C-alpha cells in the first residue's frame, strides 16, 4: 500500500504535464492511476476474518510516535474501492467536462489525483497522528478544488468557508487525538480499539474527535459548508462531496464505533445529530431551485443517515450503514455528473428554466431515473437494500432501549419520506414537461453532449442496480467489519433483496407513498410553505460570526496598536513581564539557588554592558545609541566565550556586526537626532518597563536553573551529537540533525520576513538583482531606466569595478584597496566555516554570515553597482535554492528507508588531502548557508541599493555629466571603455 500511495503521489506531480501535452483527453490517461490502484486493492483484499489486515510500517519520526503504519483491513478496503473506483470514473468524466483553453485545468488533474492519494492514506493509516496529516491534506486540497474558479467571488467565499469549518474541526480532532493517545499510551487505532481506555478524560477526547468527523461530513451544526461548496466544478462535487471527502467523517465514526459507541456522549453526538441532520437536510433540499443544491442538501441528509447507522454500534445496523455508504457513492456521484451534463448542454441548473429536457436527452433522463431510484430506495437497487436493512435492524437493535430504537427508526422513516420527495422533485425539475408543449428556451438552444460524456454516470447508475440484484456476495465482503461489533444476541443478517413481508416492507411502502404525496404538496403549495426564510440559518450564523470576529479584532487592534512603535513595544513587553511572572508565583517554587561566584572578567564585561545600556538611554544621536547597543551584544558574545561556547560566541559576533550594518543602512536616511516634537511618551515609564523586563528575565532564569531535578541534558549532548549526528560540534549537529525540523521552520520564517521587507521597499517596482556596471553603460547610451542611476564621475583609478560609478566625494581609496584584499579571504573563511562547522566552531549559518559580511564590505566600498558585480543573482533565487536543498535533504532519507533528516557518513581518500569524512547533513547545512547569503543580499538590495536610488540624480543629469566627460566623441568612447574595464 505504501508503494501505491507513492505511485499516486508521483502521478499527481506529472499530471499537469500530461494535460499540457495531450489536452483534456489526458484525463483518460490520468484515470489509469486510480484504476491501477483499484486493481491492487481487489487483488489484495483482506481475508474474511474480523482482525485480518495487511500491516506495513515505515519509520518516520519514532521519537514522536509518528511512524507511518498502514493497516489495510475490510473497512479500509471498502472505502478504497469508492475512492479509487469513483475517482477513475470522475477523471474520465473530466475529459469532456473541461475545455482545453480553460485555465488551471492542468493543475486540476494533479490536485484530483493528489486528493485520491490523501484519502487513500487517510483510510489506511493506523497511526492517528499520520491520519491527521492526511486529514488536513484533504482539507487543503479541497480548498484548492472548490476554489477552482478563483476569479469568482462565490468560489473564493465557498472555498474559504469550507477551509475554515473543516480546519476548525480538524484542530479539535488533533487535540482529541493527543488526549486519547496519551491516555491509551499509543496512537495506533487498532490497539486503542482492541483495548479502549475509559473515563471522563477519554470521553472528552472522543467528543473532540467527533467534532472533526462531524465537520468533515457536514453534520449539523457544520452542515452549511457543503451546499456552499457547490460553487466548485461538477467533477469536484461528484467526487469530493459524494464519494470521497465527506465520507472521511463517516469512516472515522465507523472506525471508532466498536470501542466507544456505548458512551452517552457518543450517542447524543452521533445518533442525535445524525438523525436531526437527515431530516433537516432533506427538508432544505425541498426549498432549493438549483439542481446541484437539491443534491447538496440531499447529501447532507444522507450523511446524517449514514452517521446514525455506522455509529449505532450494532453489527446488523453497521451492515446497513456500509450498504448505504456504497450505494450513496454510486447514485450521488452519478446524479452530480448528470447535473454537470445538463449545465454543460443548456447553460443552466435552475429547474424553472428546464422543461421537456427528458424528450431531448432520453438516455440522460433514464440514467438519472435509475440513479434516483437507488437514492429514493426503490426495489432492485442497492439503495433499497441498505434502507430495508436499516429499518429492520434499527427497530430491533440492542444498542438502544426499545423506546430510543423505535424513535430513531421513525425519524429515519421520516427522513426517507423526504428523500423520496426531493428525488422526485429533482427528476421532475430536470426532465419534466412542466405543462409545456415546447421545450424551454434553454433546452431548445442546447447543444447535445457526446456519447462519451455519458460513460461515467451510466456506469455508476448501472452499478447501483447490478449490486442490488446480487447483494449477497457484496454483503459477505462487509461482514468481517460487522463482526467487530456487538450483535446483541442476533445473528448477523446477510444482505438480501427480499427477507419476506414485515416491518421494512411496510416502511418502504410508506416511504414511496408518503414521498409522492409530499412532492405533490410541495409542488402545489411551495410558495405558501416556503414564503418566509427560516428563523435559524447556519450560513447566516457563520457570516455573523465572521463579522463579529472582524469587529473584535478591529476593537482590539484599535486599543493596542495605535500606530506608535513605543506603544506597541510597551504592550508586548508588559505582556511578556506579567504573564510569566504571575504564573511563576502562582505555581510551586520549592527552591531557589543563586550562584554568587563571579570572576573578574565577568564583572568587567557585565559592567561595560550595563554602562552601554545606560548610555543608549541617554544619547540623542541615533548612530551613537546604535553603536553602544551593539556593545551589549558583543559583551554577550564575550560571555559565551568565557563559558566555553565558542560556536555561540562566533555566531553572536557575526550577527551583532551584521545587525549594526543594517541599522546604519537605515539610519543614514534619518536625521542624526530625533526632533523634539517626536519625543513622545513618559520616559520614566519606559525605563520602568525596561528594568522590569530585565529583572523578569533574570528571575525566570534563576528559577528555571534551580528547578532542574535531574542531570542536565547538556552532559549527554556531545556524545549524542557524535553518535547520532557524526559530528563533534554539538551546536551545529543540533541545528542540522537532531532539531533540524526547527531549523527548517526558522529559515522559512526568515524567508517570509525578507520577502515582506522587500515587498514594502519595492512597493512599485519589480524585484531583481542589484544593478551592474553594464546597466550604467547602457543607460549612458540612452537605453537605461530613467529613474535608477548615478552620474558617471570623471576618470579615476579604481580598485573595485563598481566604485568608478560613485561620486568621488563618497569614495575611499583605502577602503577600496582593503576590500580588494579582504574579500577573497573572507570568502575562503566563509567556505571553511561552512565545511568545518560539523566538527569545529562554524557551520552553514556562521559561514553564510561571513559571506554576507563580505558582501556588505563590497557594498560599502563600491556602492550598489559593486554589489551587483559581486553577486549578480537575484536574492529570491538564492533563498529558494537554499530552502529547496534543505527540504530535499529532509525527505530524501525517507526514500532510502530511514527516518526524515537521517544522516549518513561517507569516508573518501583524496590524494593530496588524505582521508575526508563526509556527512550528508552537509547538504542541509548548504541550504542554510545559501539562505543566510540570500537574506543578507536581500537586505542590502532593499535597505541599501534600493534606498540609494531615491537620492540619485535622474538619467538626464547622468547624460549631461556623460556629455561633459566625453566632449569630442573619442573621449566619451574612451571614458566608456575605462568604465567597462
């Protein structure tokens, strides 16, 4: 199964290229992917035993109990058939639904196969943490698929609504997973169900899990997102909202039912809300005029029906639930495809604009009638089998008291009557004559669909009838799952077309007759019955909740973020002071040990840092204050060095130096001292906040150090770094191996921050690399950008190519000559730090900082043109390459059968250098190295080169100076040659 999942993932990646190459007919080729997976499922069907399952384990993150455990049993196999079989037919349907020139069609194919892979991973994952990963993948992919028509406001709103609702449920589900896993001591579903824990704590965890299931399967009160998602293309509705995504919650309920269905919270949540959803969804479908919305609310109703059946905890009721699960996937996917064909041919889904369509498209009408018969539960269909079994088994179930069972069965009967009514209304609305002797305008002008367009809905409609004629063999496939549930003294009833005359037959007659009567009543009295909008509407409640959240956020922002940086910092610092301090004094403080020993160097360095801090408060000159603040950073680096942390000291020195440079780049555009009118705020209060923040850090640090009750982790770090990370530098091994996931997150934040800064600085210009000398030469010739140049100065000796384009007043020959000598040395030192950092002070971060400082030196000595000559590459490319290398390194080990970010050691012998030990973590460190360089280059381009252009003369002045330099023609040519040289 892991190979099947990997194959589907690969197919999803190549799918866009296939559609680009072949066109929409490429969907037939894409359909081979789920079809091939379906063949594997059929050939590897689990044995006919309750606990029979194929189990595969892939080590991923063992320390977090996140091994990928695949468990392929009967329930997973049933869902897999629906996911893959319907998925293949939907992809075939897409070949005729979409046009070749429609945007995003190529990506749509990849997203559909990726969704099939995510759903397959969801139903086969035994580890709940991995299941949650697949769960959220389906959420993200459904957001992309529902928002296919991104240019439409309705599509964007529907996609966002579905994302918010299902993500909320997913987060609640994650909390429940963690609670249940911690209490059970395992995150494997099979072990939890075999030995379920109990208690109030577990019941809370189960309710949280059910919130995720109910939100995914659109059960009240989360039902409103599903009708809204009908803004998606019809293939999405036919797959996600009929056969796949909405079945995820039903699957989770069915999976947990053998262990937790007897709790009171389960019965109220699953059975109560499910029964109410069946009636409410069916009634809402009778109000709608759009064919897709009729089916959408019908889906909500049927999902409530299935939730009741699979959540009852009775073996026979579960058989009915699985039958309805399979039947619903067939008839609802078929009907959604029928609606897509109608919309494609006539351009409308409004039943008021469709009349006598059945005469124009009799095959389509017959297909819809067959699928609708299964939805209504008419004889000789698989929907009839599931409904009859449900009526019989729920009435006699031992999972509920007789009164509860009979009440639930009558509610299901009422829901089935409504189902029959909206089925008739759908068929009449789509294909009926509607007292017209001629077709409606939309039908008269329609273009008939091709025969191949009918293929998928016809296959599913026929399957719904064929499976109804042979329910026995299909029921035999369901029984291993049913045997995991309690039968309450009854034998498991085999699925059959006829069990004799009894209560189910009476209920079926009531359904058909009552549904027909209700349809006629609604048709004649619709305007009277549905004159007013319902008092409670979940969609309006959702909109009101969003408006309230916006109002609260604006109110909070207005009172905490007034646009003043001191006020914002004050709020942040006060929060950081009060919350930890209050928690500290409320909690247990059983001991506090203060080490009074201090060496003379520590006292001296500490005194310098204190003096620098006080000087930063007193000084009015911005540059001077920045420099003395830097002294505190260098003092901290000295403390690191004194305490035996050379790696941290080196990094602190480099970061502090680079930070000072960034401050200077910004300060050169500001006045030397702030004006008096800008001196706002109560300075003693600021001093008090600063002192309190420093005292709080010291206090928390002292209590944290005193709270240690066992041997500190630092004692074992060097040995662990060498044993697991194959390096002697524990700090670097932590960054690139042991806690490399944290590093990936941190560098991603750095990239986002760099992009944000560049977006603000380049608000009306395209991003790009720093300008080069050749750009200035083209501008001198009249081909350059009119607002981005400096005057070309008189001929003068240059040590750096770009400095020849600077104003002589801003040049320093000593700095240029020094830079010419130091730059290669710093580059070599940077590479050394990068390579040697695994075993000595340094690493990719330190090496990147040194390389960044070398670029800073080139910029300060030669200006923005020199920066372009030093590294003529866009920073975004460097940042992207670094992140790609780090991420690729992280996942490569998975394909080799090892956990993510695992390190391997290679030893080679080089003739001159001798034996060299090579650790694969070096590739991850290379990504960090490139990210830091790209970040520094982005800062220099944004806060340096870009700000330089705002104070340079226009191109007209440039050409004037060039004319003065090159008077006589030959001199100009010679000057240009000298500049080029």
